[in-house]
């Protein structure tokens, strides 16, 4: 039991780094390899809606406030009327025709 070295109670001076422990030795490349090997990889999952939104023209004239208002009305069941459906279908057809011409 006498072969265990004593614990040093003296603190290292301010600004001085304590001696390197074995896992810290080996230089920057070895330290980088250990960090990379033990760190989990980052990942991102983009929803189908996010993928669809990323295809929109950044310079388009989409009014975010109006879209939010319409989404809320749809969720509440107060948006769908015959006139709105007809208007939406006609605008969609115009956009599709314009897309086919280009």
C-alpha cells in the first residue's frame, strides 16, 4: 500500500497550466483526432414543407403576414368559401399557364 504516491496539495501559480495528463499528450494532430473521434456528428433534417419553401423565389412578393392570416382562417374553418375557391383556382391556372410559357 505504500507504493501509492502522495497527492500534491499545492496549487499551480495563476496562469500556469498543470502538467499534461497522458490523454493530452501527442501534439495538436493527436488532440484533433481524439476530439473528432469522440464528438458526435451534427445532422439536420429538413421537413417536406421546408424543402418546398426553399424552392420559392427569394425575390417573390409573398406577404408573410397575409399567409399567416389565411392559414389561421383555414385552421379555424372560416376561410373556405365558394368565391375564394374559384378565385384561387383561377389564379393558380394563370400561374401554371405563365410557367408553361417560359
